[in-house]
C-alpha cells in the first residue's frame, strides 16, 4: 500500500472554504478504483492548515491517480488558494489498511 500525508497551507481568506474548494477533487479521488481513502483534516493548532491523508493499493493505483484528469484539474485550480507549496511524505508500507492502536484500546463491555 502507498500511504501519503501532505500538509496544505491555505491562504487565510480561503481556509474556511477549503472543504468546498477541494470537494470535487476529493470526491473524484475517493471514486478511483485503487484509492483506499482520501480525506482532509483541519489542524487544531493552525486554522489555515489542512492535512491530507490518502492511501492507494499500489504503485499502479498511485500512478493512475497522478495521471487522472481530475488530478490535472486540481493542479490548475488548487494552487491559487494556497500560501505555499504543499509538503508531502509518501511511503510504501507493508499493510492493507488501518490497524488498531492497541495502546489506546477501547473496551465498552
């Protein structure tokens, strides 16, 4: 699985609107056959920062993602709303999805 995390610093005047600005791209990515997940979280320490967490089945799915029409459209649209170039970590991981965080196990029984 390819696991990717990217940090997007959104211009202050667009920060509240970022979910709507990126909605079409987000929905298209989540509809890709090899996409495991693609979601945004807003930072609790910087209201202008969003963290993108995404995962793809493998390198072929990742390649299809960056070669898609909706990715190219996002390359044209999204930078005008950003304060800086996004920062990314992308790694192949030996996993097929999320694992439980055993150190914080929840027992409601």
